[in-house]
């Protein structure tokens, strides 16, 4: 066990031998820190939270009461293999959230990026890869093997099906089930999620230039209404565009996927 002298460990906390606690970290009463856990500098684990498994938590992340970080996958194929969870810097993991380690068959690693907010009861399943600045609202669930791009927002009580990819900057409305890949900057809503335009508000908030937003809107219309199949339209758009944001969208569509796509109306 390695505990930095500047770390503050409540006497009622349980820190198992082998854990590494960084400078300035805090562990509250009745929290449990497992033997293979590494807490970076300034990490705060509040009362009654559990951090277990082969788990690394980045600098400045705060884990709130009753969150469970690093427990084994909810996968019947899991047989106790040694797998990992990485949580980035400055994340906020709110009350009751759950993050699982990976599985051998899925690559062995679950990863959450920097500056993410996982609200009350949010879930990140085994082998999921979650980007930076992602927001999972209350009770949102990311299933196993999903890939969630940077700056994605998933609304409350929504679920993302296993193996689904959600592109950068997309937004998923509340109480929505997403069963197919979501284009970068897409807007998805409805009980059985449908692609209903672009996340224009998010683009503007991130300071994307008006010309790029105009190009994205035109590209989206071409994907929705052009000749040929959806993939044919994406290939044609990739050949014609000089917009970096549109190119990001076409690259996403034309890359390998285990699911089909939510397509424009």
C-alpha cells in the first residue's frame, strides 16, 4: 500500500493493502478502496463509495456517495479474468453511478475520458470507451462495447445498445433507446431513437464557425435526400466536401461498425 503523506483518509474508511493513493487525495468515511486501485492526485472519494478492481482514477476526479467504480462486468461470459477500468481527470461520478471493468473478449479495458459528468445512477458497461467532456444524465445507461465520442450528451433515463457508436458532439434526448450508430453532431430523440437533425445548439456553444455549420446542414440534407443508398450518398459527399466537420461525419459512416445507422428522416 502506498498513501501519499498529504492524502487524507478517514479512520472509518477501508483501504486495502496494495492500493495507491496520490497527493492530496481524500477518502471519506465508510468508503472502500480496493487493493489494485490507483487514485491520482486530488481525487476525492466521498462516504460510502466503492472503488475496486484493477482501476485507475485520474487527477481531480470526485466520486460521490454510493457510486461503485471498478466492479466486475455484468456479463455472463465473464469468468474472473483480469481486466481494467480507466477513469480520466476531473470527472464527476455522482451518487449511485456504476462503472464496470472490461472483459477478455471485449479487449479487457473500459475507459472514461477527462472532464466527464456521470449523474445519479448512470452506468458505463464493460469494454465501453467514453470520450472527453461526455455528460450522462440521471439513470442513463451505456451498454457493453459502446463507443461514445467527445462532447456527447445522453439524456436522463436513456439507454445505448451494446456495440453502438455515438459520434462526437451528438445529443440524445431523454427517455430514448438508441439501437444504431449516431452520426457526429446528430440529434436523436423519441422513445425508439430516431435521428431528427443536427445538434445545432451544441455546435454553436462550442464556437464552430457559421460556414462549417452551414456545410454540415447541407451535408446532412444530402445524406437524407440524395440518390442511391445511404452509404452511396456518404461516399459521394466525402468526395465532394472540403469541410472538416462534414469529413468527420462521412469518415464515421464509412468506418467499420457492428451496427447499422440511424439515418436522416
